[in-house]
C-alpha cells in the first residue's frame, strides 16, 4: 500500500519492513539502550586518533604478512609460553598450534624441562606437524636448567630438545623471584647474564630471552640488546605474575613476608620506552632488534598500541587470554582468536597511534 503526497510516493511501514526487516526492533533497541550506552569523558581511550573517514571496513585477510624471526607471520600475535607437564598440556598446546596455523601466529611452548631426560611427555609438546613449517615455533627452558646443563657438560641436551620438537630455536626464561618463592625452586649459582652469554657462545640455534611476568629494567635490557639474540620477550608486570602465583601455592606466613615482591617490576609500556631509549643510546651496538611485547596486554587495542609505539620489528604476546579458551573445544578458541584478529584489522583501518 502507498500514499500519494504532493506528487511523490510515500511508502508505508509495511513496505519499509520488507526493505529493512530489522528496522523496528533495531530502533526500539536504540531507544531502550540510549542512556545505558553513554560513555563518560574520563573513560575515553586517549592513546589513539580516531579517523572514521580514511578507510573502508576491513576485509578478512587485509593485514599483510611480515617477517618475524625469519618466518612469515600473518598477524602480529604471539602465543606466549604457558604450560607443560600437566594433564591439560596436550589439549592446550594442540589447540593453540591449530590456531597459530589457521591465523598465522607464532608460538612459544611452555617449559620443556621434562623432555631433557625423557620423551614421556613428548606428545604434549609435539606440535610442529600441526602448526606447520612456515610459522615460528620455539622450545622453552628455564635459566636454572641451562646453568645445570653447562655445569654438567650436557649442553647437547638443549640441542637435542630443540631437534626432537623440530623447533626453530630456544626460549630461555629468567625467573629469579619465581624460583626464590617456589617451594621446589632452584637457586642460581651465577648471574643469568653470564649463563646466557656462555650458552650463546656454543649455541647453534636462535635464542629468545624472556622474563616470567615482572619484566626487566634498563640495565638488563641494555645487556640483552647487545647480545646476538633472535628476540627479547618482555613478559612485563601486569599479566600473570609467577612470583605471586608461587606465593599462592606456598606457605601463608612466607607469602606475607614477600607479598610486595609481586608488585616489583616494569609494565609493557614502560619497557617499550626503555627499549626505544636504548636503541638510540646504543646505536649499532644494539644487535637484538626484534621484541615480543607481553605482560598485561589485555586486548587487541593494547597490542596494537604497543607494537606501533616500539621502534623495530615487534609482535605482541598473550598467555592467560589464550589459556582461558584453549582448555576446551577448538571452536571456542577459534572464535576468540578470530575476534581478536578482526579487532586488529578494525584498529588498523580507523585508529592512528598518538
């Protein structure tokens, strides 16, 4: 049905409904949610310029592949080292490797210590055939284990570990506060920097050094940047904090004594600033120019901001955000990662970092 008004045709709501079948319910939602959806000025994210005129909506695959750690990644997301040696490890690692393959991400395995002297847990970590050969995959050992291998003259076991996993290299995690607070913790006989340097002299593989949730300050970053490392993983304070985790596992009285140690460290944003400063100060002495920005990266907006603030090649890493979705069905994890990738594509289209 139509009405004629001053020579023009005016469509009734009946015909409008056919062209826009959700109009009525959508407009009703707009009215009902108008007050609830208001945003206060103080809650605005002021890290970005919002540029709504400069791009169309992104399409899947708009992000261009790029080289990181010598391999082509499709999105700047790194699955940070998480777990090993638990009943969930196989499900978690296999799900994460599938997600890396499907979206083009890199992956660091959790501690592979159990594989140094036995292959019993190898199926939990053996994911190269899942992730494929074209994406970066790194094994992982603690600095304490590396020190022990050096002392025993058994560094060949690190090479054998990387080979059996068909990994591209080794992540060394440095965790003095975690080890001190862990009931079963190891003790370092020498500064981790000395152990790392000794390993690099004999290592015939790419090496990444990371912390485990408290980050690193100026002095440590300065030394690491002058070593021939493949990358530095920040593992900053702000996400999962393994010093605090060990306090929760241990004796309550001991936890009260050391509680404040959980709040010592550096945020990812602070470490980006320190890293940029050191690049300028060190000049050509800065050998390591690839970083994984992790620790307190809660969303794709955090990651997008940080990788655009740092100078040099960078991806951002997450652990607990993936872990939450990786213990169940792969479909749940896939949906989570897909939303993050689409968020990154949207940010790239409409946001410029200040």
